[in-house]
């Protein structure tokens, strides 16, 4: 199988999952990152080529991308790293995928649509659990109700969180208002845990709160629906904590607090164990309405990190086969609302 797929950040928790699953699928990607020892050790174990490149060194990135058709960029937080990799992909005409869920990254890459079209490459951020299932759910709801003016998406993840995800969350502590929704087509800042509602993901009603999930950006481009809110299942204590944090932004941004939080994160496991991932599932719910009609759909998928590896490789396989529409894309814009159903174990039920 072709070796023209680069996985950058392969020594991170999710990058390693993707690399291992790629080999299980008979792929031979090239592994890359800035840590020579860690990337080299994983590549040696898997029998793969490795390359070393610092994101702040354009020449090193160009060398890492030499001969590649596509990259799966796994090194976050992506607000720090996506620009450098996208610049390199544009220079080298390499298709770009990543696994971000950060609204600012989606918006920044959408703004580079014309550059990508001119270079003949695809920019598809969010090729993992952020945001493939929710984006496909949004597009499916739009298909069911073409006149929809309001979209609500929600998820409940039954599994653990990786150090990389927690680090991104820590760096966002105290930044801005803490939340975002889309109103009349515009992304609008709102406080953390701005709204709560009871949502039945299929196991009875659960408390859920608004979060600044990537679909606040992407679902608008996928569906054209101008009013979008995204919710996550949460405990009452989590909601209270986020509402208290609204008044402590100055403290949460402070260096000593950030340092303490990140040290605690580094002292924990890198992410869910294989057993935890095997037991875990992700439950999703979506609703679209137009003031007169309302449609709802539920979805069940594998656990989030497992799903991220599966969807990133599914999309990468399409790209390597020559199916990569140029410009900025969302998963459903590029491959349709039913893309997620190509993943084994996904169930979708309309109500």
C-alpha cells in the first residue's frame, strides 16, 4: 500500500492510535513529529519510516512533506500549530487533514479556501470525533428538513479524556467568554455553560450544557442553518464550576495556575486504556426546526478516540484514492451526510 500519507504528531496519544490502526488496515504511513526518539521508537516498532520536523522550521516541514499526498496533523493545541502545517501543505500541494475541534482553527482555515483551491488541495480540519459524527448529523437533519432555521446538536461521551485534550482545555481556561453559539449566521460569544437543557440520548433525559464545539463553525458551512447551539452532557457540579469560572478568568489565565493544572495533567495517564475505549461509546442527538416543523435524530458511535482514528483514516483513504475536493471542506460537504455510516458500529435513528 502507498506510503504517501504522513501522520504528524504520531507520538501523541491520538496520533499513535491512528498510526497503529493504519498498520492494522495494511497502510504504511510515514510518521513524523519533533521528538526524534519518540517518533523513531514508534516507527521502529511498527516497521515504518519516520521523519523529524519542527513546526517552526519551514524547511524541515517541507522535507517531511516531500513525496506525500496527504497529512493527518495530530499535534495540538491546533490554534498554535495548524497555520504552520497548512502553510507547508499549500507550498507543497499536500492535502491537509487534522483532528481539531477548535472554532478558531475552523474559521481560520475557511478563510484560506481560495488559497487551497488555487493550490489544488483540500483543507479538511476536524476529521475525527471533532467533528465528523456531529457534522454528518447536522447535514442529515438539514436533508430531512431543508427549511430549518435552527439547529441543536449534542453528545454524551462515555469514556476518558487524553492529556492532549485536557491540555487544550486548560489553555482555554479563562480565555474570552468561555462559550459560543451561532446567531443569524454569526458566531456569537456567550458565557461558559450559558444554557442547559434536558436531552434524551436514548437512555433517558440527561442534563446538558452549551459548549463551544467545532460545529458552531462547521455546521453553518455544511447546512446554511443560521442559528446553531451545541451541547454536551454534564453533571450539575460541572455546570456550577463553569459558571463560577466566568468570574475567575484573570486567575485561570495566570502562569502559576496554568503550570499547576498542566503538571497535574502530565502526571496522569496519556488517555483511556484500550479496555476503556473498547467499553466506551459516544451518543449523539440532533434537532432541526423551522418554526413549524421539527425533526430529531439520534446516533450511537464507537468511543471518541477510537472513532477519531477510524474516521481520520477513512477520509485519508478517500484522499489517497483521488477523492479530495479542493478548498476548505467539512466532512459532510466533501463526502455527504452518510459518511459516518461507513464506520462499523455506527447506528442512526430518526424520530
